[in-house]
C-alpha cells in the first residue's frame, strides 16, 4: 500500500468519528470502494509497459511505447476506429489494435496512466462477450462505441468473442486536461459523477500549506486532497475551522485523479468556511521544509441523493471509467436476513449492482455469482456500501446477506445503476 492509499484509508476511518453525525455524513462514497473492488478481481502486477497481443494462436509484441505521433485513420476487424475517445472528461488517443476470426485476447502490462480498450465486429451482429479475469460481460452496442477502463498500475487480460471477426483497440491517455483546476500534472475535475467542484488549489513545489475558501452554509460537501513528493515521515493535516479534521501521510507521487478517490464528507452549518491543508515533519513536528512537496485540495458540493428505506443512495456514481445512474432499488424486509437481484433480460450494456446496508454490529456479506467473489463488512451502526458487480445476463445474480444474529432494524438494499455516458 502506498502513501496516498494509506491517506485515503485514514480519511475513511476518521471521517465519521470527527465530522457529520447525520446519516448522510456517515455513508461512505461508492467511489472509495471502486479501486478496491477492481483490485480484488486481479492479481498484483509488476514489470514494464509492454503490450502483448494474442490473436488466432499467434502472439506479437508491440514496440516500446514512445512519444505518440499524429493519429492516422485505422481499421480493426474491417471497421474504422475513432482516433480519440473520451472518458470522465479525459481524452484518449488510439494506439494500436488486434483482430481475430471470432475471438481475440489482449494482455496489458502495468502502466502509470489509465487506458481504454474498445471493441468491434466485422458483421452486423454487435453482440459480444468481454472476459476479464473471471468476469464475463455481454454487450450489444455499435462498434467501438464503448470501452473497458484499465486503471493505472493494473495488469489486464481481456478477451472479446463474437459471431464473426472481432477486434480490440487500445487507447492511451493524452495531455489534454479535463475541465477543472490543474497543476503538477493532475486535475481536480469540474464534475465527479453528480458532485460539483466548489473550489480547488494545487500548490507550487515547496509550499507547505494551501487553503480553499467557500460559501458553505448547510451544504453537504466533500474535502478531497493529496500530498506528493514528501519524505516518509511527512504528516498531512486538514482543518476547516471546526478543529483538525484528520491526519494522513504523503505519497511518493501525485494521484492520477485526486477527486475520484476518498475524502472527508461533512455537512457545514457556517456561512463561510476556509479549509486548510498543511504538512509537517512528523505528526507533531514543525512545518515541513521541502523544495519538492506538492499539496492539492478540492472541495465538492455533494450530488443529489435520495433515501430508500432510510438509506441514502446517490443518484450518480462513477465506476470503471463510466458514469452510472440509479435505476432500480431492491430492499429487504426490515430485519431481513438477505436480498438478491437477478439479471433482467439481455440488456445492451450491463447494469451495476451496488449494496447498501445498516445492520448494527452484524457482519454483512456481498456475493456475485458471475465471478464467485464477494466482500465482508461490519457496519457497527454505520451505513456501508460496496460494489457487488456487473449483471449482463438473466443468470447473473447479486446477493447481500447477514451472518449470525440479525438486528430487528437491519436494512439491506441493492441498487441497480445503468450506464449513462
């Protein structure tokens, strides 16, 4: 675990204890579960940034990636591919592709930047199955109109299968910055799912404190921030004028997307708020004296949510490089032991099942039959959420259940989200 992950873990652990005792303040953002959910589906990876393509029984190794040249029109599986694609406000450029008779596999070694993998078919039948680890997902969408998002640092093997010749195309991140506040090669995006940026700053190298002021009376807001290039003992502090909110550590590098990860959620009752972020030499030491440390702070107005059986559910979330909107709510009975959802028909795109629960000190388990994986969590009176998985066929199921004694007021809820981008 690197420094920024430890910071996010600390923020998640202390946000409830120190701020916002309302239920909305206690619910964890689905975004904070995204990285963990994907990493649990893949083995840890190491190595270079080579790209290996396997098609029709042959394996080819692409040349080392260098500075990309101007994109040329290209076709994969007989279909012209877009030269660029956009995801979450970022722009990606076509890098290369591979094709095969009815099945093709691509292996991506880790990279320090995210990538997209899109697909197409040579005939009029757009139905394909995408296999990623143990996850098999069905799509019926136009050629090269959708994609699989590959996180930085992840090693991925993807297979596409169709009724005729099929192809996969790889897209690489460009230098185009998304709308928002940028600096040190990172951006606090203007909008993250349904959350809007109220203010942000990214300090110059060597600045040991940054701050953001805002009008925040009655607003439910999120503080999202990072510290990069600091020494091992550097300690990060966050204060919004009501006392120090939390502490954390610096990471070696700035995160790719500082607004897409964890943070501290609060409901502020003051008209004006100044949020300060500073770094010290150790937890109780003086201000850090460093020419390299970089701090970043963004404050977001939390998006629209609704209460379903008393549990707060966001209208929009981000997952796997896409934006998703809540479309169906499946609650258990009050005090119920389990709730389950089956795939419904054969949607053009998969739906995403996310579980929410408030079950006292009981242990709640989520299960996804497509991958045979799940998560265990113990709420201790809090509302918790967890990405269960994608459902794309009638036989796919997502389940939540309580182990041991079930509190009389236990609430379990599975929400289905549809892709909207």
